[in-house]
């Protein structure tokens, strides 16, 4: 899919992460920070896709949100067989 096609079908990308996984990402009480957040923000900016970095609370809550389709991207998600079942579909 080309960036223009992605933009046409996407209102905004919802991104979340483990709130306590420095130096890759962490939530400082106000916003997400860290290397993975900088990378995903740069990619989405370059693609011209609107996005929201959403703090959801503890890691289990982030995984549940992904499983339920409430977020689109989890920063630096480790690939496991259990996660493949609901993430990669």
C-alpha cells in the first residue's frame, strides 16, 4: 500500500506502549517518551498519517486493547505465538 492509499483509509493511527520500558519507551505522567516513540512518530509523520500516542495504563491493559482492536500499533512489541494469534491477522 502506498502512503496516499494508507492516508485515504485511515482517520488516525492509535499507538501505545508499555508505560515502563526505558530507554525504549516510558510514560512520564504526561506523555510517552523514548527511542521507540521517536521512531514511530517519525515514520507516521513521514507517511503523513495522523496519530495519537495513547497512554492506557499497565502493560496488560495495552495488550488487551490491542487484542480488542482498540489500538493499531504497540511500540516494540515482542513477537510470541500467543500474540501472533490476535495481533497478526
